[in-house]
């Protein structure tokens, strides 16, 4: 009853506009105090703040954020889109396919879904409109393509999941690679389906010669090299995830310098943006840990696990129930709130049901991806609306429906074939 009351309080705070970090921190601290004592609660808050802000493992966050900001300021998104367009633009719906491929490449070094949507919308939507693409297909491709940013490594969401659940972040990166590529392929298939049903939605673009294609690809070789160095070094055991983040940030800095994209003003802005984003994520993480401590001391996960055990549900049935809950929450909460609220509760239940913790992390991120493009609170749709105000939200959400279907297919494949996520993990770890 106490846990239920504090859950209601938390949801009321969230829907009233209080930031998730403050809401979870307040509810977690108050709940802990109610179940123990005021002194114990204050001591717990101080210890969590100290341990979180001085954690060596958390240094991976600002470094990968800095890496993504350097890449963004180097305007690599333009070159990525040009390269993808040169290879795919001549097909029906080719510009939308190029947008999805470029989103996958940009998010692989950016790690942020929102940053990918914000950046690629400025590059891709004017081009697609110029060639007569429908606003629904154009906006759907950008908003859906942005969700790939939280699965293809390096992913900030996977890093947070690894920290909260104390799982190997490098193993999570390995597990996210194949499902991330599968997501790109299924999104491209969704575009093919749209233009098959409505050919006028995605007219063919011009044909690029092989010389033009090679010239376009030559402009992104530095980005591909950085991606190979960062992930290859992690999987090859050459350096740790934290060291890879440092190497990636330095490599992105060098790329930005070589492209003459950095001035002292831009450098100061990049560092300030990275520091601000890191501080926000640390505040959110502290709130999640405080809330998790409250939930754990209330023994809510244990009670939930006991309830599941009493129902004699197998692992598949547990996943189906959790999936249904996530799909409902995806219509009400944004992605970070979903992750931080549910992982402390569902993770122990999944482990007690015999579900692999690495696989569960990839599954969780994919379900969160679906939530980011699901009405009425699909955060990517609102970011796109803010960037391109003349496209209505109803048009964006209608354009997203085929991509939501593609995500559900990917989720079903992941549940049916867990090796899609675990193959590389078993190979390297």
C-alpha cells in the first residue's frame, strides 16, 4: 500500500510538469524515510550523491556525449545523408531510405535519439520535399530513424541500463549492434511498403554515377574509421568502454579540427553543452537510484517476483506481460522516464524468470524505441514538430504507423530468436 501510494504521488508529480529527476529523487527519499527513518533516509541520499558523482564508470557518459557533439558541429550529418542519397536516392522512396541509413550512421557516433531527429530533420526533410515526397513519409522516416540512436552503440540509454543493473556495458554494446542493423533494414522495408501502396508518396530521385557515389562515400571515411576504432577496440579487448569513450571524443575533436569546424566560440559552446547534458543525466541517474533503493527496501520486486512465480508463468509469458505494460506506458511517458521507472521493478522479475540480463536490456531499449514514436507522447514526433513547425502532429503520427509495425516485427523476432542479440556477446565475451 505504501509503494502504491508513492507511485501515485510520483505519477501526479510527473504529469504536473515536475522533472523526472526531481520527482524520482523526492519520492525515493521520502519513501525510504517512511520505511526506515529520517536519519537513514538522509544518509542514503548523501551516499548515493557521493557514489554517483565520483563514479569512474560514469565518466563514459560525458565522453561519449562530447564525441557526439563534436561530430554534430563538424556537420558530418550532411555528408552522411549525401552518401546515403548517392547510393539509394534513385529508387522509389530512396530519399526516405537514405534518411534512415544516415540516421543509423549518425546515431552510431552520436548515441542520442533526440539529437539525431533534430539534426537529420534539417538536412533530409527539405530534400524530400524538393523531390515531391509526402510530408507523412518524410516526417515518419526522420522520426523513426532517430530511434535507432538509442540502440546502435555507443548508446547513452544502454550505458544507463548497464550502470543501473551493474551489467557489462561493452557486452550491451555488442548485443545492440545486430538488432540495430535489423531495425534499419526493417525501416527500409517499411518505406518500400509505403511506396508500393502509394507510389506518389516517394518519387524516384536522380541516378548517381559510380564516380559520384565514390566521391560522396569518400567524405565519410573518417567517421567510419572512428566508428571501427571505438567499437573494434572494445570488442577486440584493446581498451575498456571508458577508454574507448575517451579515444572517440579525441578522434571526433580531431575530425572537427580537420574539417575546420571548430572555433574558440564553437569549442566553448560544445564543452558547455556536453557539461549541461552530463549534469542533467547525472541528476536523472541519482533520482533513479534513490527511487530504486526505496522500491528495493519495500521488497516490491521480490513480492512481484513471488506473484509471478505463484502464477507459474514461463519466461515467454513474463515477457509478453511486460511488453503489454511497456506499450501502455509508451503512450504516457517519455523514454528516459520509462527506463528509470521500470528497470528497478521489472529487472529482478526477468532475472527470476531465467531471462538473460543482457538480452533483457536490448529488449527494454527496443520497447522504449516504440514508445518514442507512439502517440500521444511520442517524444521524437514532438522534437520533429518543433524543428519543422508546418507539419502537423497528426501527419507525423500517421506517417509513423508503418515504422511502428516494423518495430513490432523486430520485437517479435528478438523474442523468437534471442541469439539475434546474444550472438556477438557469446562470440566476444
